[in-house]
């Protein structure tokens, strides 16, 4: 596990992204395109190619892939939700950098917070809605 040293420059753009139960605090710093998640390179943190693609989407969409270093602290949820939260946070930080990017990020659906969360379990049931199987006997 390679630990990455973080040295934040003078200009940073920060935002918070959320998906399901995951929360990502994101900082964009002008740089060479390095993405660091919880002090680890993002390709080491996220193992699936789809998750790596999800994280890069806002940067690809706005042609800013090699212009910023991304530093993120993520907690909560699962790995897939964390990737979505990171995408949301990167998109919001890019809007703080340049308000003109808002329309393309909005069209791509990156600024919309996905509100779907798991419904909590109810008492007297197996899960949120599934009851126990009934038999007449």
C-alpha cells in the first residue's frame, strides 16, 4: 500500500459529494491529474474499471483531466456508492472552479445527487418490506 504525500497549494476548490450512505470531501488543486483517495492512488482504492471510469467522468466531460490533482477523503457506504460520491464531489468542485462548466456537468447528470438509499428494516419483518412467510397449518 503506497501512501501519498499531500501538499495542498495556494488555490484549492473544495466540495462535498454524496451517494447512498457515502460522503466524499473533495479538494481540487491545479496539477498534473493525480487522483488520491484516503491517501492512496484511486486506481489502488477502486478495483473495478467501471468505478475508475465513474470517478473520471466529470473530468473527461469538461476536458480538465490533466489539469487538476484530486484529493478526497471518503467514508461510509460501499465502494460503488463511494465512487458515485467522489464523482458528485468532483463535479461540484469543478463548478466552483468555473461556473461555465455547470451546463455540461448538468447535462451529464453529474451535479444531481442520487437520492436513493436503502429503506430501513421494520420490526416484525425480515427486511424493510418482506414479511415472514404465512402458512395456514
